[in-house]
C-alpha cells in the first residue's frame, strides 16, 4: 500500500465516523479529498514535508484536511480521528460491508444497542432487537440478517482484479532472481476465480533460502507471516501471498497439485489409482510393484511419498498425458465435467485474450466517462482492435444525475461519433447502454434504439428484486427487438452486493431465441455474467460478448479478466461475438 492509499483510507474512515455521529456535508468533503489523494501522482509524504500549502494543492483538499494529513505524516496519528475512534469503537468496514448498512446505521445501532462487530450485529438481529430501534423495522432487520453471510465472505476474500496485479508483480520480481528457474502462480488465482482467498506462487529451484529471503525482502511485502525452509508467506496490499519452492524436476507435479481445485485433484487422483499409479505433489508414480499398500500415504514424509517408479512430474502437461488426458486449462479445474472431457479429447478450444477484435461496451465524456469519443476509439485501435463501439448511458433509472443521454442527445452523438471516426484508424460504431427498468422496459424510445448500430441493455436499479421478478425483467429485455447485448446481467458488485438472482436457464433460453448476446462484463468489480452463467449460456447455444465497460483508456486492459471468466464458462472463440470480424459482428446485429 502506498502512503497515498494509506492516507486516503484514513480520510475515508474519518468520513464514515463523522457520518455515523450525525455530521452533515463534511463526510462528502473527506471522501472527495480521499479519492484525489489516492489518485494524486506525487507521494503524499513528500508534499506533507513541504507543508500544508503543498498538500492543499491537491484538488478538493482544503486547508483543514491538509493540516490533518501533515499531522498524520509527522506524528503517525490524527488526534481528532483518535477521538472519534474512541467515541465510536466499531468495526466500521466489517459492519458497512453488510448491504443496507451505512455509517449512519452503524452510529444508530451503536448508540441504541452497543453493536460494534458483525457478530454482535447478527446476534442483535436474531434477537429481534434491531426492529425495536427507532427508524428501523422488521423488514430492515430481516434484510440485515439475510445480508450478513455475504458480507462475512466479502471480508475474507479479495477480488481477482485486486489480487491479480499483486500476483503479477510478485511473479516478475521472482522471475528476475538468479536462483529461480521457473515461477508460476497457482491456486485460485491461476484458475481466475472471481475472488481469491490467498495468492499462491510456486518456484522451481535447487536453492531454498535465497528464495525465501527474496520474498520476505520484496519491497511490496508489508509484513512477513512465515519464513520456513521450503515455503514462505507475506502480506501484500492486504492479501496473503504463499510461496512454495520445489525441485525443478518436480515442478509440474507441484503446479498441478497446488493449482487445485481440491475437487479437480480428487477426480484426477482417482484416475491415477485406476491405473495403478499414485499422484501427489512430488510426481506421478507407478506403484504396481510396491508391496505395502500404505506406502507413501498422505501422512508419510516427503521421501516416503516418492514411492515406486516415477512416470511424470517435471511438466504439468506430462502429468495429464500420462493419465491419458488432454491438459486441462486451469480455469476449468472445478470438477464440473472437465476430467471426463479431457479423457475423451473433447475439451473446447477456449477463447483467448488475443481473439478479441473489439469492445462492444465503452463510455465517453458524453456520459460518465472521462475521455472523448476519439480518445477512447484511438486507445482501442492502439490495442490492435479492428473496431470500436461507443455505448454511453441512456438516461433512466439508476443512472446518476444528468449523465445519461436523452433521445436528442443520442441523435447528436451519432454525428459526433461519425466525425470522431474520421480521426481514428478503425471503424467506430454508435451504440447505447440502455437501462432495463424494474419491469424490463426501456426509458429510451424504440425509434431511437432502432437507429443505433448496437444496443447494450443493462439493469442499474431495483437490483434487490425477487428472483421471479428479476427473471421476467431480464427475459423481457432480452426479447426486445432492438436489444443486441444483455449487459452485466445481474448487476452484482463483487464483495459489495449480490445483484439479481434470475433463473439463468430461462434467461439464456430467451437470449438464444431472440439472438441477443450475454455480456461478460470484464470490469473486475463485476465479472458479470460469471463463469457459471456463461457455462449455461454456452451449453444452450447462446452468444457471449466480452466487454470492458471502460470509462477510461486504461480500463480497456481489463478485457483479460472478462476473457478468463468466459473461459471458466467453457466459452470457445466461436461463442464470442466480439471475437468475430466486423462483418461477422454486423451480420449478428442485423
Ligand atoms: P483460495 O485461496 O481460497 O481462493 O483457493 P485455492 O484453491 O487457491 O486454495 P488454497 O490456497 O488453500 O490452496 C491452493 C491449492 O492447493 C488448492 O486449490 C489445492 C491444493 N491444496 C492445498 N492444500 C491441499 C490439501 O490439503 N489437499 C488437497 N487435495 N489439495 C490441497
Ligand atoms: Ca489460494
Ligand atoms: Ca494458499
Ligand atoms: Zn456501461
């Protein structure tokens, strides 16, 4: 965590505590300041050393906040914040992780019931105490109770989009150490799960100590959790990073083992047993000549587990091949039929990041994006895409303030897109992101939708509606004659809100019928549709679109998260609309 992140987090905590104690306006000022401190290019400690005025140069940071920043950098604490913490000794982050519980609620429940933690919140709700507090009712209490398990899990798992850059940084750092022969991520991060418990790394080397030391010395490691002989763990950006070191000739077996999932490994190991072979993290062994059936059991030490004649283990592909299987892409390793498919040689040829030829869902400064049509389109061209689609927000429910476009604005944007396209090397199509209201209707009129090249339709409001209403709503939207892509179908935000829970089978059946593509929104906060949803869509024969929903050029680089999520759903390039050429895309849109 950089000092800027650290200071921003403190200002945000300040804002929450102020809000919880009933202070108005100030919390908003603190949150805006926090955002700008976080985004500020120069290190905050440098500015603080120059004094308050230098800190106050940051946009939206006034004198009062600047003096607190300087106080923090100089003394390690902010007196007023310490006082607030004493006044309100609550686990703010844990409590506000519950959907529907904001800082104000935390303040009220602390005052009335003394609730400070998630466990206490749960106990109070179960005892029916919350509905007795003024301003709260039975419905609120029930909602709180329903949302606690989600919040608990969210506190324990890191979003893929937050963990992956940390893993990538660790990978390239370790790859540069002399003693490292190879290094790979494994565990859930190699499987590209949408949330990560911890980051697992595997190094092949004949050395041990220098590699453990390299990890604990890693500049991005905030703390060492454990430093052993063959393994080490550190904390970086709030996530645990586990490193294991193995001999180079056992790297493939270890990689297979530590990539998981556990369920996949059980299925693969059973295949080994069927062949009189034994698979563990040291290799694949022929045990047909080993007398003692218990030799090398799971409780034995490492040497005893290297039992019989070794038939594979140096490479991961070699392990699978020796078990008469095609190598299984990590994204599929969840024991959902991939072992059988690999044995039958029937694994799909999964879509690859290089297969994408354009992005079908992007924003500009015409709505809530930060960049012009031409800037976004040029950024797409620079990434090697063959076309680019602009889909700003239409006005409607769930769209903040005045940022969505009404029919007249959409019409003028058509001309602006055509004009911008002249300065860009690839064709730029004009689309819109229309809002699916709670009933599945649209606030933009049909004539306007019909005139556009492409319509992405997404839910932005009423995301807590029940499953039946959600299904009806999405089915209705998907069937709308002008809708081409169902954008972020559930509206979930990973670790923040669960989103809609529709009958997925019904939605994908409607999508197949109506020739509407299902989006995998690659924004790492969304990854929506998720792998399971994609799998249902692919099996039903639906078309998938992998879009970034970028609001800035650099967000176009999030596409990889979407592609790997689509791979978790067994999607092949042929299933993906924006893996097609412009002509292929156009014929789908007809
Ligand atoms: P996570 O970290 O909760 O997101 O999930 P994973 O899959 O990364 O799990 P983790 O970090 O506990 O372990 C990484 C992989 O190592 C796991 O997917 C399978 C393998 N593994 C670790 N410990 C065991 C074990 O005791 N038994 C088996 N069969 N596999 C294990
Ligand atoms: Ca892990
Ligand atoms: Ca682990
Ligand atoms: Zn969007």
